[in-house]
């Protein structure tokens, strides 16, 4: 805790504010979203297809619009997009608790998703510029606040939902409203020195510039597998929890989230400092992705849980699951700061938010396709319970090999051969 406080105070006020903002964003988001599907299905009596439509619209309006959000941040300013995103999510969260028709719920869901597309690239670009040469440290600390919010949010939501789902939505909306006021008052309005080009042709030119950045595109494609793996805390691991412990799968899933967030929150700064002292940024990414793939090995060795066993058998079935969640979080914590820094370096300090926007869009598409594939493999694994873990381990090995190949051929060293992470500050 002392190291966390010391490092937090070592950054200037704008960086500290972005850290607090991300904690607030995640707290508000995770106090509501985990319980939205149950509210729609049980509280409003909606059909499963309608629930899926509402949730799908939210995901698409965020993942599919990241590029637009990043472009707007580069052209109009990061602060404006951060504020606009917070305002939009305030309204969206407020609506979710008080509307009941499918059309209104779709509109509210789209608002909450597009809000994320506006502020996510802007926050990361702003943080990268303000941190300068300390980008890796800043992103490591940023992830601590991110994970703590992800841990605290569901607990607050669980307490509030005992009152009413509207109470959850109201508190979440008020958090975003308060955050909006703080950002307007306290966040400096940083602008790039180069004036933004006006008109649609300028936007298309920006997009062509980013798409023409071949090393960046190759890195984005190579990193898709890492996002597919990290998302398994929401998909494959909860499915395994229900398979290993029928009747208490929800409780086990809660523990999985606690383990995942706890590892990152408690160990992020030490993990990053330890890796920086020993490895290049590229090697840290490769080793981190390798660890993410290896995280599923305990489940591979465990095989199928025994049916009808006692406490000892249940513990034996759940221990590999918890170990997998911890290792996956450890690998993700190792990768994240160096990954975010690499995106900035590959951008050359230009159109940073647009690069982040396209990067998030590519990863979002990859997650969607990866989830479909993971679900299909899971459905086929009734007689072959090790199949999902073999497939996910293979994804990790392939992704790590792809990033290693890019590093070996110099594709991740766009600055005259200097390793990524040694680029000049991008203020």
C-alpha cells in the first residue's frame, strides 16, 4: 500500500485524476452490468432473445465505435470526449433503471456502449501523453485502479440490488454525473500542437494513416489471442465453475473474479517493476502471453471433476480452477503496461487515440469470434473435457510466437532500432 501511495503521488494531478476516474468508471459499470441480464429476464419478464439483443447492442455500440471515438478525441480533444462519454453514460444508466419497453432499453444500452467508445481511447491517449517517459509505470498503476473498481463494483451492486434495481442504476448514474462535474472543473484541456484538419476528408486521411501503419496492424492482429484468453474469466472459467460445482457455481464465479482482480490490484506494480528490470518490453509481452496460455494447464491436468464426490473431491476440482484464474490474471498484469506502451510507440506519437480506437476495435472483433469458437469447443467437450483447455493453451502459444516473431524481425522497433518503450515523450 505504501508503494502504491508513493507512486500515485509521484504523478501530476491530471494523471492522478485519470486513475481515480477509471476506478469510478469501473465501480459504476460493474455494480450494474453483472445484474442487468437478470433484471431484464426476471424483473421485466423479457424473452432470452430480447435480453441477448439488449446486451449485444451495448457491446456493439462500444466495440464497433472505438475507432470513431478515438478519431474524435484526436481531432476535438481528449477532455471533450471524456466528458461527453461520462454525460452519455450518466443518461444511459439512468434510463436503464426506469424504462421497460424493448425500444427504450435498446436506446439506453446503445448510449452506455457508445459512451465507452468515447472515453476509453481518450483516457488512454491522455494518460500516455501526460505520463511521457513514465508511460509503463502509469499504465501499471492505471490497471490497479481499474481492477480495484472491477472488484468493488459488484459488491456495491449486490448490496443495492437487495433494495431495487433502480437503486443500482441511480447510484451508478450519480457516480458518472459527479465524475462529469469533476472532469469539467479539474481536468486540464490538453491539445496537440498540430491543428486538427477539418472535414470528412481529414477523418478519412487519419484513418488511412493508421491503417497504413503496418507494424501497428501486425501487432494488433498478433495480440488478438491475448484478449481471447483474458476474456475467459467471463466465459470458460465460469462454465467450468458450474461444471465442477453444480449448485454453487455462482459463488465460485464470484471468487474467481475476486482472485483475478486481487492478483492484479495487489501485484501489478511489483510485477511491472520486476519485469522492467529483467526484460525488454517485447520479451515481457511474449512471456506474459505465454503465461496466460499456460494458465489453463492446471485444468488440463485436472480433467473432468468427479461426480457426486465429497468436500475433498470438490476442493480437488476447484483448486485448479482458482489457480488458473490467478495465473491468467498474473499473465495479463505482466502484459498490459508494456502492451499499452507499445501501441503509443508504434503510433509514433501521432493520432494516439485513433490508434487506440482501432486497436480496441480489432480486439473486440477478436473477442467476439473467439467467444463463438470457445463456445463451440465447449459444446463439443462433453466427452472430451480437456479439449477447451488444449485449445486455449494453443491460442496462447500461437499468440506469444506471433509477437516474438514481430519483435525478432524488428517490427516492434519503429524508432531507429531502439526497443519499444524508449521513444521520446509524446506530450
